[in-house]
């Protein structure tokens, strides 16, 4: 029987969109990399670049058109992520993910108050899930929310919250019924960062400039009941809505980073002369280039398949863990080879490779460690939740 539903051609509109994003990356963002690495992204620069991206129509591609977004499916988002992977991670905000949690779980009033301004580039969201004693295990969350009439009183500490210091609101996950545990006892709240009782206590100095994470404290922080997202006790469902999509999107970024590294390594190997001939003639160098090319191809196909399945409405939670694990480990190998090929210069800050090496190392931890992903994959197999073959 002929199989006709596997489509590997990229739609023309996405090809054109990729060209627009590539041009924006190279012309507008590439010249800013050194400045951003040294000083970070100033509020003025963020505002200016956001406006340019909004005007260009690339800012909120993942959001529905009815709310002012680009209406792009996950496969298209992954392809655009490849282009954004080529640039300093601190500048990737110019293609915003929007706010998937509010999109899927928010009331219409919440969408108008939070989602629409995000799509317009007027508000910045953040997610407050991780705590000092609660990372991948959300059942360990200690931040509490106690109802008092039409309000909730939040108390606790969150950390490793990305951009909490510049966010306009944070989706805070707190315990509302300890007896029910993670499933039924945790609720998500939309907390405006100008709410009394909320404050950022620390901005961490991390391995990479782009890993901009904060610690924040809630002390008798009063949040109206209308700011409950998804219903009381539904926090685990709200969080679960987006993690598969986000983990899978790592594949696009990692492919983009690795492609950029491969291009630089290829060009350098052809012009760097050692013992009278280009190092590109050396088998050791050729094999490193070949291994990176193989890794890129495998990761791209895995990610595209994952994204296509997601767009078809299939359950891809299992695949999301595999894509995330494979992609972040792949790009780590690519970065390591890039430094090796460039030798001593690869370690210098004059070139981008040592920065990229630090940045991609963080990916094996951020968004769920690779150990946690492997645990999820193995658990699904052992419990019979997934087939050991390919499910079409």
C-alpha cells in the first residue's frame, strides 16, 4: 500500500518567513551580540527590537491570528527556531512564544488583559514554578495560597524564574490543598509584578548571560480570585499543557546552533593551513565535520516528526522528552567539536565558540534535566504506556 501522508516539503510561506527571519537575524541582531554578551539587553534595546519584530510580523508567530498572532503551527515554529538558534540566546525574545498557558486555560477576560498585550509586545510574562526544594518534582512545592473571600493570599519563595525582574506578570504555581498533592492540590495564579507583597530578591549570576534567572518572594501577596488560571487545583494540567511543546521546540534551536557551528567550522578548516595544507584535508577534522552533520540531520528529522505529530493533534509527551534529550546533547557535542577544530582560538572570547559552549551546557538542565527526561522515557516503556516501535 502506498503511504501518502508523510510530507517532507516545506510550505512556500514558511520558506519565505525563514528568509525574513534570517535577514533580521543577520542584519539587526548579529551586530549586537558582543554588546549583549558584555552588558545584557537594556530596556531601551528590548523595546526597540520588539517594535521592529512586531512591525515585521515575526514577534508572536505561535499565537492565533484572532488575537493578533501569526497563527503558525509547531512545525513552522520549529523551523523559525532554527533561524533564531543562530543568534545570541538573549536576543531570541524578538520571536516571542506568546503565552501558551493563558491561551489554553485563560478566560476571555484574562486573554484580553494578559495575552493580547503580550502578542502586541506590550507585556512580558514569566513562569514561577521552581523553588529551592522543588524542581522537576512539583509535588515538593511549598509556596502556599490561602483563600480569603474573593482573594488569595500567597506566601513563599520561587527561584530560577526567567526574567522575573522585568516581567509584567508571573504565572505562579502554589499549593491550595496540601492533602490532594500535585494532582488537585496546586493552582496557577496570574500575579502582576506590581502587586504589594511581591519582590525580586536576587538575579543569579550564571554560567551564561542568556540564563537570566531570578529569585522572588511572596509575602502576604494578595491576588484576586479572578486571577486563578484554569481553575482551582488544576495547576498540574495548566503546566502540562505547554511542556511538551516547549521541550520539542528545543530541537529547532539546537539544530540552528549546530548548523551555525558547522558552517563556521567548515570555513575555518578550509582556510587554516597546518604543515603546508588546509586542516580540512585531515581525516580527524573531516570526521568531526561529518559527525556534526549526521547529528544535525538526525535531530532535524526527529524534531520535524515530533512537531508534525503535535500539529495533527497526537499525544507527543513521550516524544517531547526524547527530542529534548537528543537535541541538547547533540548540540553540546557540536560545540565541543567546534572548539577542538579551532584549537586555541576556540577558547578565546574573540570568537563565539566558548560562549556557545557555556550556553548549550545549560540546556541539559534547563526545562527539565536530561536525567529526568530519561526517567520519563523509561517509565513510559516499562509501564506499557508507549510502544517500543513507531506509532503512526
